[in-house]
C-alpha cells in the first residue's frame, strides 16, 4: 500500500490515520505543480485528478478523496470510528462536514485571492469551528477515542494557524492532544513539519 501525499496538504489526515491504524504502508511525495512523484513517476497515471491524497491498495486499485480514504482506513481498524448502530454514519457525517464546510472554505487562501475574500472565508471557517466545538463529545470528536475524523480536523486547525484564522479555545486543547499522539508526531516528522 502506498500513500501519495504533499507535505502539509489534506493528505496529512490520511497519513496520520494510517499510522493510528498501525497499517503497513509506503509514502511517496508528489509535486502538485509538475504532477511528478519524488521517484520521478507521473502522478497523473496514479490519480488523473492530479491532486492528493491517493492510496494504492495492495490488492489493486486506487482510492482518492479524503472521505473515501479515511472511511476505508476506519474499516480496517474499528477503533477509528465511533461505535453503535449509527457509528459509521456519524463518522461519514462528520467527514463530510469537515470536507465541505471547512476544507473547501480555505480555497481563497490557497488561490491567492484578495484580502477581503480571505477575511470572509476566515470568518466562515471560524463559525464552522465553533459548530464543531458544540458537536464534540469529549477529548475527541466522538468521545475519549480518536477517530479518522479527528485527524482531518487536526489538519484543518494546522491550516487555520498558518493562515491566521482564529478558532475556539477547546479546539486549541484538542490540537495539543492530537500533537501529543505518536501517530501525529510520526506523520509530521515524515512530512518535515515537526
């Protein structure tokens, strides 16, 4: 299994989750401008969409998109999804919220848009972070056990810090708990972010 990633991109969530699950995998860095991998390969041959993450599976096939990859990882290790009859559904609900309401809202920052567009986006992201706080059920999104959604939220908080987007104090405490986890430290070190 191989994860194609770009340091600090949303693929970091998958990198963290794979370590949390204890799965054996290789990593290959991708230059998103040239669409080349660090070994010189054509990334478009792996993922014609041209962006990370992409996860090649040992049994064949490629998964793309954070929600799909993170859900697949949770399927490999049930500890990384909330329990109960609606556990996986609640996980998908949270992953979709993070993806559509927070992740996509960072576009003005990455696209180099005008300051007023960035301010508007930052305000919207801050509001969504506030909503996340009301949904949290303990130290992590679903209680005392970390989930793949926590890895995704952690990456969004890293982006917020980098872009100067404020978030509520409970999420700062969450960020610190996540940074203390071995899987997070390992992924950050591997991507040169520690």
